[in-house]
């Protein structure tokens, strides 16, 4: 469809750049961003220790500074939780009150859903059936199977037959074996190909996709019936501006849930609401594995498709989609995707943190636009938060054991750390309930409240370790 | 230092308070949810009995519905929600007794008051309820709510008016849509389509209306032309196509690019009835602006008249690639003669035309092979 609002030049496709070059430049920038303040801090500490100033006083003052910073960071997080609760409630309320319809209209763009099952995938057929029953006027489901799921099983289950499908190879990919279609399920297309990495499978799917929008969907997830409609909504609202729309995959609290599951859910709720201002960017940047997202096919082809299909690629895509120009990156707050099984928390947390670092770096690169300045500061806080907490913990405990810090200061530090963590954790649960995203029963609430205490006191410290590890991985992986 | 400790203790107390409040809230919500489902189940069986005994919705006593609902539940909010739930499950005639009961129980009056004096959420929810219950008596207030300071309330009011189905509200709804985003326009046009009235008169009146700020008037005309194109494609029984074409005719030569493009899109959706209309669209292929030429090329493909082949072939050599692209696509839609024209360009002198024709022919080939 012709867009009269854009100049003709904007349709001209840019030459694809090599992703790793861009990633390396920004990783270097991120490293400097994080390392310079710490180098300055270490130099100041060494100078102070070399001077005549008593070591006890220096360590105590550093501990006080860290305590104040942790408190301020907690206040910032709580303000984001309040903002998130109010904003999310409004959008959920508006969606619940106004029953929406998705008619076959030129305003509703067709979507291709890409699904690459993993070896660990259970109930693949069930997932496919649920994806075929989505409430969306025009979509296709492309399953790229690299041998992870027995193709024969799918052939029988869905009445698939080999077809001679010709498609344009816009992206360079490995070979494929066969393409199957089903008369019974015309929306379904299954591609079998040799074993390869996820990026190659995704690129094969992008080549085959016939729709202008492509939905990336995690294998261990289930979309709600109106999930695709809600996810595509930003593209209908602002078709010329929206570049990405994403939503977080939610974990459900099953009846037989263990306490550790509840702790993970409490942690996710806190992270979701306390990153309110930057949620869209962080969720998308933290990778395909944490969310369900829709990209424009033209953008994906323009950047040369996926190379590793890991966290950071979406950042590069965002960057070259024109971060400094007018565009919209939307995050849908509604619950539209459920995770059937959760990834290991250390992986998720590491990815989240690494994405924060990369976003900070890429944001800094586009610093010409002053409007983004508060965003940088928030990102820096997000980057430094786990480092601050871990550093404070090591310093205070070390200082106490070596007799450099008094017990009063240790108590002050731990009370600040724990009280802010408890408040953040429980406010995440309250915000989720208030914003109408989830309505928990009394027993679930009690379990979550208990889990939030464990999350604040124990899990958070372990999580900080993995988040710092994520930062290092982001910086080192070039 | 002591002060800091006191402060931290206050923080911990705050945490304890929030935790207890959250648990208490959960208990309350769960109890309410359980009670509501009980009310729903009991009201359902009572309603079934009332409907069966009456035989027809017109013979149902409103007092009986009100009395049975009040007997089942004393909580007015739950009564109201249950009534709305059941109304939305029934068709317009079947739900009439429930809508009358809603009014008899004073909910309409209450909603109108909330819409005028409530906070944003109350106003928003009241507007939505009035729409769902198709309260004709609330049309005036809903018209006022379309000027509400809150965007959500304004949109809820627009949806409510469209849902009520009063054709005299169409101009106000279209005016409101001029500032709406794509999703909002889609939702409202769906409701307008469901109104079951001929919208021609309302649309045409808006196109011919004069006065007001020029930019605003143009925005309204754009929205109306968009809606006409949408209706022509999806519900041509609710629109007089000849009248729509006649209305679009006057804007094809407008000074405004947007208006001209939209008028051509109307012809693409409605088709052309006379040679002069076809000529008009065809002439747009020679417009000085590439945007208009591109829209015209696409429209000629949709109109499907073979007489456009030669002009579209010329458009393959247009300086703007989007025009070339649309012209090639249009030729492909025109059947054999169009495809022959494209094939003739493959070895022509014009490099651009050859490339565009090649691309479209390749796409056609791909589609044909895939189809086979």
C-alpha cells in the first residue's frame, strides 16, 4: 500500500552490513561505559589507601556510599513499579472493556509465524494445533524442522504432502530437504532440513514467509487465542512507524507448582514492572527466547537475517532500523503468551543483563538525540545495579570479617538491602494484581508472597551473580 | 544514625503492611468472584425459566426480571455486570427485556451521571456499558463524551455510539475518527458496518458540508473517503455505489494530494460505471505528482479494464520506481494482454521498465508454480 506520508527515498533498501562488526563496536563501547567509572573508583580507593587517611574510615565511607546508592536505586525501581502498574492497568482495562474485532481488512496485515521446534519440545502437535486455531484474519504457520521432531509424525498427524513450493532466497541459507503442505490445514507449511543452528532455520523461514510481518515464537510457549491480534495491534495502529512489537512470555503458577517456580515467577514479576520505562527495548533486546515478537520482513532482509539468533541481534536490527529516526518499538503488556517450561533462570537473567548493557551502549551511540538521555541514565542504573549490590555485599562482609567495618554499619547495609529488595519484590506482585494482568487465588497469593521473601533475601543475591556474569559475557562475546 | 535505622524500620513496616493488604485484597476478590459466579448461575436458570414461560421476548415482564435479579443478589454492581454479560450473549431482540431491566433498575441514569462527573475509569467504563446496552437515551451524553479530555473515554464514547447504531450519530463518529489511529478506525468501522443502515446519505452529507476550519474539513473528507472505500470493498449493500462514485468524482481534481489519492482509491473499490470515470482515473496516470500516478496505476489494476494496458505500459517507464512497480503489478492483474505487455518490455531499451517487468513476471511465475 502506498504511503503518502513518506518520501520515495525511504523505500530504498540499504545495503546489508555485517552484524558482527556492528556488535563488536557496540560491545567495545559498552565495555568502556562500564569500566571507566570502576577504574576511577579503584584508582580513588588506591590513592586513599596510600595516603594517611585511616583504612577503616575509607572502607566505612565507601560502604555508606554504596548503601545510599542501593537505596536510591530501590526508590527508582519502586517508582517504575508504580508507573507500570498504573499504565498497564489502563491498557488492560481498555482492552477488556472494548471487545475488539479483527476483520479481514486492508488495515490488518497478514502475519507469518515461524516455529522451529527443539529436541526438547514436548507435545509439538498440540502446540501446532493451538497455533492453527488463532483468532487472526490472515496468517500462515511455517514450521522449520531440522530433525528435532520426527517429520513422519507430523505428516500423519496433519495430513501433510510434499509440494513444489518456489520461493525467493532473499537470505543465504543452508539446503532444505522438502516442503510439505496440508489440504486440511491450509495455513500450515512444514519445511524439513538438515540439522543446523537456529539462525539458519529462522532464515529459511524468513525466505519462505509470504507476509510482510513475521512473528517469532518460542517453541515451549502457547499463544492465547487473541494473542496474535494483540501483538499485531501496534502495526495496525501506526503501520508506518512500528518496527517491532513484542510481549513477554509469562510463566503460569500451576497447581502443583514448587516453591522454586513461585520464586522465579516473583522474580519475573519484579523485573517486568521495575523496568517499566525501558521494558520494550529490554524485552526485545534480551532475545528471542524470552518473548514473542513481530518484526517486519523487509527489515529482517535488509539486515541480512539472523546470524546467531542470540541476544544482541535484535539490538543490531533495532539500531539499523533507524534508532535515531522516528519509529515505534512496542511492548504489549497484556498476557498473550504462556511458557510451558521455563529456561534456566541463570540463562534468562544473564541475557536480560547483557541486553541492558548492549542497549546502553547502542543508546549511547545514538546520543545525538537528547530525548533519549533519561533512557541512558535508566539503562546505566540497570547495568550497574547488580554490580553495586554484589560489590557492597563483598565489601561489607569482607570489611566486617577483617574488622574494618563496625557491626552498626553492617546492620545498616543489610537492612537497606533487604528492606528495598522486599519492597520491590512484593510491589511487583501487587502491581501485577493491580494492573489486572493476573488474578491470583488466595493460596497462590500466599505462595507468591512467601516466594517473594525468599526472592528478596536469597535468590536476588544469586541472581545478581548471574546478571554480572551476563554483563561479562556480553562484553567478551565479540 | 539512629534516625536512619528508624527510617529503615518504617520501610520494613511498610512492606509488612503492603503484604497484608495484598493478601486481604486477594481474599476479598476471590470471595467476590465466587459470589458472582453463583449469582450468574442462579440468574441463568431463572432467566431460562422466564424466557421459556413467556415464549417470546416481547411478552416478558420487565418487573419480573428486575424482581428476580434483586431477589438473587443485593449487590447492585454484581447485578449490573451480570445483566451486561447476559445481554451481550443474546441478539438484539432477545436482549430487549434485559436492556429495559437495566434502565428500570436505574443503571442507565447512574452511568450517565458517571460519564458526566466520574473519574477517567468510571467515565470510560460507563461509556462502554452504555454502548453495550445500546442505551438510546444516552446518545446526547455520549456525543458530549466525544469531547472528553481523556483519549480512552473519547474512544469508548465513539465505540458506544457506533454500537448503539443511531445513524444520526454517524457524522459525529466520523469527525471523531479524524484523529484516530489505524486500530481505532478499524474497530469503529466494524461497528459502523454492523449498524445495518445505509450510510450513503450520512457520508455524502459530510462530504458536501461547508464551513469550519479548512484543515479540519479536509481531515473529515479524507476519513469519509477512506470509509467509503472500506464499505465499498466489504459491504457494498450498505452504500449506494453510484452516489459514492459521484462523490469521489469531485475530489479527483482537488488541489490536495491526499484527497485526490483517496478519491482514486474509492474508484478502485467501487469500480467505474461510465467511460468518463475511467478516463478520469486514466488521466491521473499522467499527473505531475508521483504519489497520484502510483495510486492511479494500482487502481487501474483493480478496476480491471483492458483499455488501460497501453497507458500502464507507458507508466513502466515512469521516473518514480513505485509508479513503475504499481503499473507492472496492475498489468499483471489485467490478464493475458497485460502479461504480454510486460513480456514485451523485457528486451526493451528502457532498463528500468525491463527490470520492473522482469521482477513482476518472476513473481507471477513463482505464484503459478506454487499454486500448481
